[in-house]
C-alpha cells in the first residue's frame, strides 16, 4: 500500500542520494532496526553513536516512506496541549513529557547543525493562534501552564498579532525553541554520518518475519537473515508490520502544498511556524527559497486519495486558506500531495520495549511532531539496551492503558 500520492517536494532537493547495498546472506548484529525513515535512521545514528553494533534494513530506499511527505516542522508543543496532558497524565508527568520533547528538539538541532551539509535547518519560533474567538480561553490556560512550568511562551493579543501579521485572531501563544528542516536531506545526511559511526544500512531488503533464536531473534528478509539480540520496529505507518498487540494507531490522510517562490515574505513575521487550535489544524511554514508550505485538512481515511482531480480540489482549499491569512501574496501551487498519517488516542507515541517480547522495541512516533517523538524513541531504546535509566520511558511505554480507537 502506498503511503502517499501526488508530487512530493523534498526528493527534488537531492539529485543522487547515496545508495546502500542489499543484504546478501546471513549476518549478525547486536541490534537490527527495521525501517529506514526518520525514526529508523535516528535510531541507527543514536545507537551507533552509543557504541552499539547496529544494522538497519529498509525495504525500499532510505527516506522513501512518510519521511519524504513530512513538511519538516519541529515543534516541542504537541497536537495535545500541555494543559490537556496535565488532565490525563497529571501535571508532573505532562511537564516531564513536554520537557523531553524540548530536549529532543534541542538534540535534533545539535545533530543538524553539526552535519557536514546544509539540510535546511533553521531555528524558528511558533505562532499558535486561536482559530475561533471561543478558543482563546483554552489557549490562555495553555499559556499559563507553559509559563508556570518554565517554558518560553508569550501571550499575544489581537492587536499584537495584527501588528506583526496581515491577519487578525483573538489571541495566540508564541513559543521559542522550535525549528524547520528538510526531512529528506536530513535523513540522508544522518544516514551517512551514522555509517561513519559504524551503522550498516541495507536498502531493498524487506523484513519477512522475526523468530526467536539462540542469541535473541532472527530477522528473516527477502535477501538473507540477521541474528540480533534486539529488534527495533521503525516501520512508520505500517504498525501491523511490527506485530505485538499494544499498538493501536489511528491512521488518517493529510494534505500539503508547496507554492512558487514569492518575491518577498516580509509580512511573515520572523518566518514563524504557524498553526492553530482547530482540529484538524492548518499549519504553515516558509522555505529557504521563499516558498510557503501549508498543510492540514486531515480525513479519517488511511489510504491516500489517488485522483489528481480530487487532490487538486483539496490543494485549492489549502491555497484559499493561505490567501485568507496573507491576502497580499499571490501564491501558486507547485507541489501537492496527500499522505497517510498516524495518531494515538492519547496523543503519546509508542516508544520502547514490548513487555511481552523482551528485546523487541517500537520506535513509532505517531503524531504531528513525529520527528521529535522519533528522536525521543531513539534515546529511550539506546538507554534500555545500555541498561541506563530513562525517566520518559514509562510515560510512552507501549503497554500503557490507551483506548483502542481504530
Ligand atoms: C503530510 C504529512 C506532513 C507531516 N509533517 C510533519 C512535520 O511537519 N513534522 C513532523 O515532525 N512530522 C510530520 N509528519 C509525520 C512524519 O512524516 C512522521 O513522523 C515521520 O516521517 C515518520 O518517519 P518514520 O521513519 O516513522 O516512517 P517512514 O518514513 O514511513 O519510514 C518507515 C520505513 O519503514 C520501511 N518499512 C516498513 N515495513 C518494512 C519491512 N517489513 N521491511 C523493511 N522496511 C520496512 C518503509 O519502507 C519506510 O521507509 C508528517 C506526516 C505527513 C503525512
């Protein structure tokens, strides 16, 4: 099943990505990561950098899955607000989790800024506005919860928003410490760095099944097998591939467009990442070459829409939303796509070891800020393998009580 349909923007930015061999024959490793997207490559990098002998298999090419449809916003604030998590997890754990998201954002920034080539990484602030006047109270509660727990947040009223942007909204929160990147370039550059740390990636190598073995498990592929103590499922939006009974993802489809380069983005204050309180929400960002990316319009259907005409109708809706926000711009659609997207019922990802299958781990960062979750997962799994404590592991553990909602 394809994960997306339409024309993707990011793969155009790298003419000839490095390719990796197919697995041939039977090998051993301490860990095998299944999946070569953002999650798998972050795991491969973090594990290899932690001195853990790791192999990675990808059934197609590195970054060819959902990662190439990702719009590249890195925000520590979640689809689920801190004040909402405070009600479901208790404020202490909610804050612990949000701090871990902030830590993951900083870790990605640290990695991205040290990569030998430009991956479109830029530090940005986010503007989170009230879609309806009635949302301002919930937004105010969120602002107060963020502020009293030490997160760098500002309250913007209608006049302040209007002074910085060509639109009026009842209120907004501005958070600092977010970023944007080109996920396709980032994952390819990261894979190259991980190889320098000892990661062994194999492309065009599909996991067929995982069976118990003397040293742990044997991962059987279409080309050979890998015996390993640990298996990491970083299989993205194909959760059934990971087996186990804990992961109950809610799969949807989401839309995005990229415009032509605009002559000026002067009206876009600080090129902030923009999003809103409505669910599903619209979000927008700019690119280094003055384009705008806007996405949203999520629908509760797993399979991407496969008709160009219907896709164009959704793209036109996104364009119209953009024109309402920035009436002074004349954007045109250059790239448009829709793609499968996953969430959990409780807003948390599934990260860590499956208690029913010791040595098998999930790095399934479902949610709007999946990249942040993937990075968090990589560190949780590394710490588990090295026998180190990780305070977030218990919050996102796969066997937590979460209502099935498929
Ligand atoms: C339209 C859209 C916009 C998004 N925007 C953002 C954003 O702005 N910020 C953000 O943080 N997140 C965003 N996301 C979410 C983001 O795309 C995901 O969190 C992230 O890219 C998922 O990476 P992944 O590695 O988990 O999945 P994938 O990139 O899908 O990688 C999984 C890989 O596993 C491989 N695989 C699966 N089964 C097997 C097997 N049996 N054997 C071998 N390999 C296998 C697949 O081929 C695939 O390459 C967005 C998603 C969509 C759809």
